């Protein structure tokens, strides 16, 4: 092969290599970043942000069987009352009518301005915020949609709604928009409070500033329970009506024993009286184990119905 032919062959090979390299580089430069991962909730609790102090779980199916449809109607009435303050009435009322389980999370230190996140689970197909006063839905991928209230409204009324398919709605007040968005859309860890998945109602709470809240109203309880850090419990149907199981976590074993003695003295005081409070006190047991105090008591269904009626 002549020197000229060898030179032309080398140039051709170099051109081919450059074409492949530059072409691959161009393809790499034109490749778009992958879209953000669609939000996903492993459970209803996974939508609750960590800044809230109370998580309440209501099993509406069991409420219907234990207390009757009127109890569910009272809970539904609470949603309608919220609708009058600016919530999407049809969405809240209809979702409560269809839902099987509801989680309500709230902050406990805001007085009347209640910051809340509500998660509803059940056959919720077709339930969306009304077009009037609400944005068009934003598609977040994975059959997840988001709506925002267009204008201002009361602090406690819904300001954003997420729909996860046809089985889950997340409704939140204005103050919780940033924290819920961080949990649902950006993967921030959710609230660690986990109510038990049992009974008609279960709850878990983080107690902050209890001593200050109790000091003016009940100094004796403030001294015994002011160091409480957590509270959880559940209300479950039993052969005689309803049973309440309550657990209070305190700072030390000594604090738990002191709280047990105080609660037991109050139980004995009421047990020696008459009426419904005396019946509840006589059925109650109080025990301390480690840093926790546990209370178990029977609760008449009529008392639960009365409490629901007072909330409406």
C-alpha cells in the first residue's frame, strides 16, 4: 500500500471515530432529565406531616355497626359544619358518607385556629373539589391529582386536596400546605405518631406544654401529669358496650407511679358516687408499668353519642 493510500485510510478511520464520538455526545446532551417520581402513599398515615401533635383514626365501618348510622351522621355533620366555613361541601360530606376509614391530624396549640390534615379512604370515585373557587387539577403522575383553593379563606378550612386514584383523598388546611407537600411530593418522612389499627376510634398524641395548660385549671393533675410526653389509646366494642384503653407515657418510672396514684385516687372518689361517672369509675383499672400508666374502662355508647352531638 502506498503512503498516500495509507494516509487516506487513516483519515477515513479517524473521521468514523469522530463521528461516533460526537454523535454519542449529541445524543447525551439532548437526553432530558427523567420526570419526577409520582407521589405514592404506602398507608394513610404516610400523608401526615411531622409538625402535627394528634393523629385520630376513625373506622367508620365499625362505627356504623357499633353505634349505628346516626353516629356516622354526626361525624358527617362535623364535615358539613367545616364546609360552611369555606370547605368544598359536596366533597367533604360525600367523602365522609362513603369513606371506610378516616385519619384526622391536628395541632393542639392553636386554640380555635385548628390546623388539620384529613385522609379519607374508601370507594371515593368521582369525588373532586367544585370547579367554582378551586383550581383545575394538577396531574402529579401515577393517578395522583392536586387542587388548590383559589382565594383566601378561614385558616381552618381546606385549602388543598390530593386525590390518589379513586380510593384516597387528602384534605388539608392552609397552614399545612408546605409540610404536606414536603411529605407527599418530596419524600420527607411522615409523622411518627401511629394510632393502633383497631377499635372504632384510635388515637396517638405528642404532649407538649401539658403542665402549662393544666396549671391554671387543675394544679394537682399538672403536678402529676405535667411531664407526660405521649398519649395513645383506642375505643373498642365489647360485650357490655365499649371499652377504652389509654396509655400515658411519662418522663420516668417515678413519675408514672405518682401519676398512677393520683388517677387511682380520682377513680376511687368517683366510684363512691352515683350516676354514669360512678359506673365508669367502678369499671376502670389503673396500672403503672415502667414509664407508662395504663387505664382501662367501660364507656357507655350513649356517652360517646352525647360527645359527638356536643361537637357538632
